[in-house]
C-alpha cells in the first residue's frame, strides 16, 4: 500500500525525497503525516493535503500545533477538512500572538472558531448534555 511504502521511505531516512514525490501517493494515513511533520516536512504535508485521507486532517492539524506550526496551519486552514472544536481549542490554548491576531483579522477564521466554541458549549453544557448527568446523580442519590 501507499502507506507502507511511504513509511518505509521515511524510516530509511529519506523524508525530503518522499516530500518531492508526495503527489504520487493517495489516501495516506496520519502516521505518514506525523513522521513527515517530525522530520520538518510540514510544508510538503500542507501543500499536499489532498494526498492524505480527509479523516486524517484533524490529526495532521493537531500535530502541526504540537510542533509549533500553528501559524502555518492557520494560513492554510481552508485546505483542511473535518476539523472540529478540539483543533480550535488547541489553537486557542497555544494562544500565540500570531494566532490570536490571525483570528482577530480573518472573518472566516473567526466564524469557524466561534462555531467550534458553540459546539463545545452545546456538547458540554446544553440540556441534552446536562440532563443525563443529572439523572445519573439523582439515581445514585436514590440508591443511598
């Protein structure tokens, strides 16, 4: 498979060679992206996101943040698919001035961060989230 070949190339110590030939691959997994980012080939990963399975885009984004490449992620955010609130929380947690400035100046990015924040509140604090927790607490109190 493409994943196996790409991992073999990376483990053999040829990340820049793989980066040059990345367009020949398709539906690569997150392990390949993580190894490339670790080998400082993040620009190739971002430029060739279409070579990676869209399900791995969130993992790639989180790896970029972990490796201090939040500004590169923000500059190319539209190329990423399937990002969720966890990614935007990680961006805000890093809170670098560059990422905060980009959020403040980019209307689309601000909207995506706002939507992610709303989803987080909905997931954690809405009636749908609170009521099951309250029922569990009340049931536990009844059995005492």
